[in-house]
C-alpha cells in the first residue's frame, strides 16, 4: 500500500461530561420547539427503547416512593427524579437528532454524544448486515481484528462497511488504524446500503 493509495478520515473524540450534558439539554430543548433533526439514517434503536422504558418506570416509581417520604424531603426528591428523567429523555433526543449521514463526499457515523467517524465516501465500497459485539462505546478498535474499527453507542453492531483503499483513522490513545472494515449500528441496515448505492451527483463546473 503506497501513501497515495491511503485515504484519511476524521475521528471526533468523546467530549467532556459537561459537553455531553449540553448535547442532551440542547437536543431536549429542540423537541418542544419542533426543530427538525438532521436528515439521515437512525441508529441505536435498542438504547433508545431501553432508556424510554427506564424513564417511564422511573416516573411511576418516583410517585410511589415520594408518598413514603416525609413532606419536607419530597421537593428535593422530586427535583432529583426530574433531573434523572430529563437526562434519559435528553439522551434519547440526542440520538434521534444526530443520525448517520451519507452525502456525495462523506459517510459520517455518529453516536450523538460519544464521538463520530467521518469516512471518504469513495472509499466505502459496501455496507452489509452483520452480527458483531465489540466492547466499549464510541470510536474504538476491534479486538482481534487488525484494520477494523467500530463506531457506535451500543456494543452490539449490525452493519459492516468495507473500505478500499484503507482509510487512516486516528483513534487517540488507541493509536492510528489503517481501516479496511468499520462496524456500526443502524436501525435499518438495508436503508444504509441503499444510501451508499445512490448515485453521486456530478459536480457542476465553476461558473455554470
């Protein structure tokens, strides 16, 4: 593999805890304002559904538990429960607001708040269903598989992208990887594959 044959992608590292809270809060605020999310390919359905179930359960248990507390403590407990529920809803809102995207030049794999990977579209040869579990969250190497990278909010992955030529990705403390395979999760692997098969629009010449 020569230097000319290698492409370079971009990796956005996991933000700070304060930045994650801002993403959750901003995404949650945009829901009542009816601001549209970026059009794209949704992901992490399992996490979204789990968090929504936990949030609904928390609402029920919060009322039940509050009735057993002394009246003086109930406002503090109510505030704590409200923050927990809002955090869960903010997580779900952020995942829906930041989907994967495919355009004429880039394929962007997002986790909403734990980092993302941007690949040159012309290096992504295919997307296919896969069944794979990779420990961790966000952009990370795949143990035991050199040249493979995972980018997801969940450990369970269901889409594999094949890259040719390899794309160099800087994974920070994990080092650089010349990736030939990227695993991710998508609500619809078939929709992901269809987006990649869509023809790239020809660029207009300057002045036309």
